[in-house]
C-alpha cells in the first residue's frame, strides 16, 4: 500500500502520470507489455493498479466482446480518468473498482491473465500480493509484471552530487525502488514459474517535452522537497539545470518485464 510518505495518486499526480504515459516512450513500453501478454479473443484479464486505463483500453480491443477486462486501483482520481476510457469500440466494456492488490475483490480462478505495470514497486507486501494474484488466476493462468529498477537510472547533470541527493529522496516514493532484481525469486516462492524476463529501456537524448523523462522532472519536483533534506530551492535548481541542457540532455532508465505461470 502507498503509505503517508509515499507518492499520493491525487488528482494532480494522476493527471501528470496520464500525460507522461501518453508519450511515445510509454506507448512503446505498452507495446512490449502487450506482446508479452499475447492476449486472445475471449481472455479474462485483471489489470491491478489500472491507473489512467491506457493499457486496459488497448487490451479491451484485443480480447473483444467475449472477453473480460477488470481494473482495480486504490486511487479514486486514477479511476475517474480510467472511466473515461471504459467504453472501447469492439471491446467488452472495462469493469473498474476501487480496491488494493492485497485484497482483490474477485472469487478464485476468475482470470486467465493478471497484469500489473508500475505498481508492485509501491506495494509493501509483494509476496502477499502475489498470493492474491495466484488465488484469482485459473490454474496455468499467467501474470505479467513490469517495474522500474531505479538503480538503472543514468541522468546527465551539471551537478552529480545534487542529482544523487534528488534521486535518493525520490526513492522514498516507492516501497521498493529496486524490486525487479528480486522479483523472480518472490514469484518462485509464491508458487509461480517464471517463463520470460526482459528489459524495457527508455532512452531520451536531447531535451523534449514529449518524453517520459521531461514529465518525470515535474513529478520528481512535486515530490522531493522535504524528503531526505532536499529543499524546494535545490529541487528547482536541479530541474532548471536539466531543462537547460538542450541537445546535451541525456536520460536512460530500465523497466523489467516478467511473465510467470501459475502452474
Ligand atoms: C505509476 S501508476 C501505473 C498505472 C498503470 N498500471 C500504468 O502502467 O499505466 C501506479 C498505479 O498503481 C496504483 N496502486 C498503488 N498501490 C496500489 C495497490 N496496493 N493496489 C492497487 N493499486 C495500487 C496507483 O493508485 C496508481 O494508479
């Protein structure tokens, strides 16, 4: 669960995330997730931490009218955005509910596939959450997870000490900023068989507003003042430095994608 110190998915953060998740970087990431999902018409899918509903809407078109797409999220602001995408032509209509992964509001074996992108890194009890996922999956159903390892970030700055302080403070927004490196172990411990792992990198070279990392500067700027001992002034100077790099701007970050079977 997101605790009092973590990122709050309120109306402003939800809108910022929706904007960042419509950039070409994250559109491409969803293509990698959908390739790993390999959905078929009629599949029943649960999207945990459905967020703005972008992936859910794409999946609805793939499973068609005989399929089922359910989305849960703890944030009412995110669910309000997702509701604007709930009716997909040729889809089943997306069913949305406010709920947390640690108490999934569906009976056992309700789904063929469970997907959760950029969510488990916010979850305190990942093993408990995976046991819930396993409960709602049919035997031999599969789970697809994607999370960021913040140890992979490479972000050019004119002040590397300040960059390190800001990134360390930003790690407070997550329960586990390094989840991917241990996730396969936790999947095995909770009874899953990992079948596929891949890296999904993001690379932004040259400063451009319509990129993942340009939007991330705003999200970091809202979050970090008061975390660690980073001040608002230091954060503003950090952001100004990055935006001023122009053609010399460089950002790279890795997401990691896991497919596992509930055998
Ligand atoms: C970074 S967003 C990702 C949204 C979406 N999965 C995507 O990739 O477009 C994280 C989402 O996870 C949700 N979330 C965080 N903790 C959760 C929990 N314990 N159960 C369900 N949703 C959660 C947040 O409210 C937010 O909508």
